[in-house]
């Protein structure tokens, strides 16, 4: 199915008009990977590397091997600047590990399957340069090729996170996000459910959708400007998404975030951070 760019308007939260921040000096791309040797062998990591090589600013490509059972790490070492290995703890833990060991002024994370191709990165980087502290790729509400069950899961998440957390974002789950280093480190330090110090080793694949929600919820509470940017997206079939399991975990995560908030575990809402 060919990728599309949906008609979603650029939605911004906590944002004011900033002056242009100037040319970016460095970018770190973080890719979480769990049993992705076949995708790497198919050349998907090389596409990311080739795009980075064409940029004028300093870059680094980081692959975080989330306890893979295949030769993901060995394959990645032939292309990535840095390969980090962690015990299998899920996608959230892999992203956190990558952020913590990155050096870029801006950090962008993307999926190995390149459902949203790296060629869409300039859209997020432009948002960061002009107004946003956190720029999130959005598939909107129209996702051709995705099965009906994924639509139901997506719509259910939108309704619940809006009702429970007041987080009015069309797509929190697209695996294509960019943020300033300062914002990323600040948000990680204020997470509660997915706090880096609470990471646990697991046995099965885990997409940990609640991480994205908590990250954006905290970013908004800290006053960071979040901008939702429409991106091209191609549906990629995967066995890692279990509708029943992931729906239940997503609901539990939303409730846990709500309970944690009621318990005073998140910062109070701050005013919008201004660009210097």
C-alpha cells in the first residue's frame, strides 16, 4: 500500500510563535530494535544511514537492541554509529536507553520498519526549528491498509486519553518523534509509570503504548510546545501487536497515569516555555 500524507492540520499544544532558532548543529536518531535482523538485511537501516550522510549537520545513528534472539546487534553494527544492547524490556526501555546515550542537540526516534520513511524527518526538524520542543509525526484518523481492529484500537485510545487525561492529540502512537535534547531529558526525569529507574525485564514483545502517552502528558505539564505534524505512513503488518493484550495494557496505563496524577506524582501545569 503506497504511503499517504493525510489532511490533518498541524496541531500545536502549549505553543507560541517563536523566532527561528537557527541551524541545527547535531541530530541523534534512535531506533529501537527487537529481532529486526531481516529488516536490517533488507536495507532499511542503510536508508536511514544514507539520509544522515547527506545532511550538513553533525549526526549519529543509534540502534538499541532490546534483547533480540537473532543477530540484530551484529547486523546493526555494520551500519550504525552506536549499538546499545539491553535486556529485553520493551520498546519504551529501548527508546529511553537511546535517549540517555545520545549526544545530539535534537533527538529523533523512528521504527526499524520505516513505516514512516526517514525522508519525512525534515518536517519534524522544521517544526523543532521554528516553534516546537517536541514534534510528533501524525497519521491522523485515516490509515489506509490498516485492519479494522487497528482502527478500533486507535479510536478507543483517542477517546480514553482525552476523557481521562485531557490529552487532545490525534495520534500519540506514531513511532516517529523528534524533540530537543533539553526537553527529552527533562521529561524522562519526570516520568512515573515509565521512569527509567522502574524498567523491568520481560519475556514477550511489548510495544508499551503507554510510554508515548505519559511522555506527551508530562511534556505538556512541563510547559513544552508539542506540535503534531502530518507524515507519510505505510501500514506494516506485525505480529507484535496483539489487539486484546495491547488494548488491556493501554487502558491500564491510562488509568495508572490518571491515578499517579491524582496522587501528585507529576508536576503541576507550567506556563509555556519561551524560545530564547
